[in-house]
């Protein structure tokens, strides 16, 4: 089973259980038992001195096995194995790091950035005076107070601007640029390592992440998502306009 198939199977099972046990609240969103079933406990702002909300499977922070008590520094290296997953917050930012992912944070300097070497990560970022940048093998992505889902490998980067504004550029062709302003998953993109029909940035589908996951991440840093949640997290995201 592929990673996408595994993700869809888990999400489909969760929706079936939600409908069976009445966890959905029509037009309002998700009640606490729903979030506890999905994430293990109800997401809320992490207390000072705590970084990890949930860790599963093989996860390394700076080369050491992660635990619920691990403190993640602003310049940490995060690695997840075949069964690894990490949900954590660092300052005003929160991340859901999926399996088979390597990411290097660089948040302590004057220029905030992180490098997604390979794998997949859902992230929400607090507002800054200057944008944070995500670097992948094929893309540079500038971000301001935004929620994004990114996947990376040597050939292409997937980037969904879930909400907010991102500035995309291709590493192999820096003048290939696009600014995305989205309210609700409006314009996913692939940023390519090699041009396709002369294009370096091309449209993509919405894949592999949910509004409930975004809501959870924002809750960990004391914020709310800037849209209403639909009753069905398995369908295409609902636009508010």
C-alpha cells in the first residue's frame, strides 16, 4: 500500500466511525471526542517548555529518539522512519511530520527557514516581520502567517497553500516564480526539478491532508484556522466564497 493509499484508508475509517458514533457537529465543526479519537488527546496550546504533542514510531530529533518530553530546538533536525510521525510546536509554528521525512529547522537566525530534504510535512506558521522560507531540492517557498502542506523529493515539490500567501520559485530556474494567495486550498502546485512543456510550476490536485489536522496544529499554538470546517473531511475542501 502506498503512502497516499494508507493516508486515505485511515481518513476513510475515521469518517466512518465519526458518522457511526455521532462525532460530527453539522455546520459547526468537530467536538472534543472527535479530536481525541483522531489525535489521542484534545489539542490545546502546549504549555511552556513542551514541544511534542504526539510521537509515534521511529522519530529522531538531532539523532536521538524522540519522546513526549523531548524539547525541539529552533535549529533541530527531525527524521521519521517507515512508521514514524511527529506532531510538535516550536515557538509560534507547529508541524505534523509524516513518515519517511527529513527536515532541518533553521529558526534561530535573522533569516528564518527550514529545509524539507525529503518526505511530507503539514505546517502552520505564526506571523513574522519577514517571511520564513521553506527550502526543498527543487523549490524555495516564502511564507507569511500561512498554513501549508509540502512534500519533497529530488524530482519535484508539492505545495498546497492551505491559507495565506506563498511565493514559489524553482531552484533550477529562479526566475520561474508564482505568488499564491489562498483562502482554502485554492491553488496547489508542483514545483519541478526539470521543466515540463516549458513550465517549472504547474497545477496539482489537493492531496493527503485535512482541515481537522490544520485545526489541531493551530490549536497547539493557541490559534484557530481562518475558515469554517465542513462536516465531511474526506470530500474536496469547501471554499467559503
